[in-house]
């Protein structure tokens, strides 16, 4: 059995596999190339360093969901009002409270403004 050593840019299929016997091509996705970006067809779009490792995400999904459940049960820190997404924020509340106290000192009654 002869050893096939595929070089980048060669016509051999799956160039990133250095050792295979003849007639051992077993890819499930055909080689797809972006001819505008790679006219020499050296870079297979589906077999880059990211997509070769996507099978590991199946293993990490359960562990990640378990970890997120622990964050819900035991938050890493107390909830802070600065992260509250409602209409009132701490800075705005403090400014309004300061304005109320200044108006009260000047004798202006805000209860008259209520509908």
C-alpha cells in the first residue's frame, strides 16, 4: 500500500489528511471552494480549523447547560440595581430625589403637580 502525502493546492482530496491508502476517500461533504477568494482552490470552506471541531459542541452543550443552572441557583454575586433594565436607574433616582429636596427647600410643593 502506497502512502499518499497530499500537499496544499494539489488535486488530492482532503489535503489536510497526510496518510491514507489509495481509494480511501470517505468525505461526506464535497470540497467547496470560494473561487473569488481562493482561485487556486487551496482552502476548503467546510474543512477549516473551526468546522473540524464542531462535533465537540455536542459534548459541551450538556455541561454548559448544567453550569448555567448553577448560576441561576447560586448567582456569583448579588443582583445590583445598576444592571436593572427597568425605566428607573439609580443615577436618575438620585437626581430626582435631589431636585425634590431642593424644591422643598425653596417652598415649592410637588403634590400640586399630581393629576
